[in-house]
């Protein structure tokens, strides 16, 4: 696929320097074929593992950009960017990625047990996020005491994720073993699929880093708030792999795998990636999970809305449209909300987003 050449071209030109606007456009274009390749390799891997494990693999590899972006932001003291982008990633997967997959996939059936389990994990995460979030609604949201409170919350969520994932993967392996079809074993070998998946993900992380490094110029020109950049733009960039993977496999009629990709990724960000970032941040600068009221409300509302639509395990185009429409509505809310008021935050989190990647706006 010739379009895959956009990625190495973008990487080379990032060292040369061609200007922020064209670099942003080129990097964004390069993510599209990379997302297609991640979806292709995931689908081939799923032939050997079943849709449940296939969705888990896509979520694990596809969430790598979010982790890298978050850790860069933590290192630069951009705590609001970290929190916003991570919450935005969960919401984006639930509404935008899943909605787009349902639109392209149309009528079908999800693994109801697995879908409700993922949604249940997100609800559990939303509930425990209130513990550090409520005291952070006033005063400095980055004060050390909130980071201390966030640590046990992160550990509990991480343990919950490990237990539930272990049980869920065992179930998926048993189901796939029972229904194994030799015809489905054609295509790439499992090893080949994993190698391509890992390589495409690594390049995606690199290109996503370039893209985020150029967002500041774009955001300044557009007059967007740092909060909007984090919860919408950075989150969408980090979710590029899930967007492409879910849409590609849904368009090919594999709506069950597409649903697993979107929902597994949402749950993984909520109960694994966010806690992991909070724990790892102690080696850099402790991060408090003091989410804003609008972030908690949007996360809870998006989760409940998705649960209602998918409770029966059935998918239709109109359900996909409803999910995407809900996401568009939230984007409007995020745009109006803007950054934290000075009274809402005493932290000096005014560093430009360009500092996520030093020298990015050269």
C-alpha cells in the first residue's frame, strides 16, 4: 500500500523542518494507513485467537500512543493535558470509535457478556475516580495530598483489570476452541500478525508524537483551549489505531471484533492505562487523578448511554449514529467549558503544549 510511505516521509521531514501546519497535515495523513495496517493485522491475529483476544490485542497495541503522550505530558508538568486526554480517550472509544464501527458494520450481534463486562469496568472506574476528584474540585488539583490519595485508587483499579482480564481471556480461548473453524485459519500466521501489529504500533507512536508536537501552532491559530486540545484532539490522535482498526473490520462484516476493539480499548484505558500512568508518574512527578466535574460527568454519561444502547447485544446503524451524535454534542460542551478557572486551580499549569515535546515548534 503506497500510502504507508507517508509515515517514513513524515518521520524524515520532522527532522528537516517544513513548518508546523504542513507537518501536522502530513502526520495526520500518515496515521490513516497505519491505522488500516493495525486493523488488518488484528483481524488476521483474531483468526487464530477469536474476536475477544483479537480485540484485546488491538486495544493493547493501539493504546500505546496514549501512554507515550501521557508520560511526556507528565514529565512537562501538563497535568490537565494528561487527565483530559485520558478521559477523552475513554469517551472517544465509547462513542466515536464504537459509533463509527456500528455505522459501517450495520446490523449484527456483539458478545453481550464481554461488552457489558467492559462497560461495567468503566462504571467501576468512574465511581472510584470520585475519591480523588471531589477534593480536587476546589483548591490546587495537583497538590501532593491528592496524588497520595490517587495511588491506592490506581492500584485497586490495576488489580481489578488484571483479575478480570485473566478470567475474560480464558473464557475467550475456550469459546474459540469450541467453535474453531479451519477455514478461519487461512491468512497470515499468528507470529506474522503480531510482528506487523507491533511494528505498525511503534511507527504510530512515533508519528503521533510528531503530530502532537505540532498541535500548539494549530490550536493557537484556531483559538482553542488547552482542555479542548487534550480531551478532543490529543485523544483522537491517540485513538487513531482503534478508529482505523474498528472501522476496517466492521466494514468487512466482522462487527463482533469491531465492538471488542472499541469496548476493550475503553475499558483498558479506564482501569489499566490511567492507573498505570498514575503509578509510573511517581518516578517522574506524582500525578493526581483529580478530574474536573465536567470530565467525570461526561465519562459517566457516555458510559450509561452506551450501556443502554448495547444492553441487548445487538448493533444497528442508527445506534452508531446515536453514539456519534452524542460524541459531537460532548465536543460542543468541551469547547464551551474551556480551561480551569484560576480559582479552580492554583497550579501553574500554563506551560505551552509544545513542551510535551521539547523543540517541537521549531
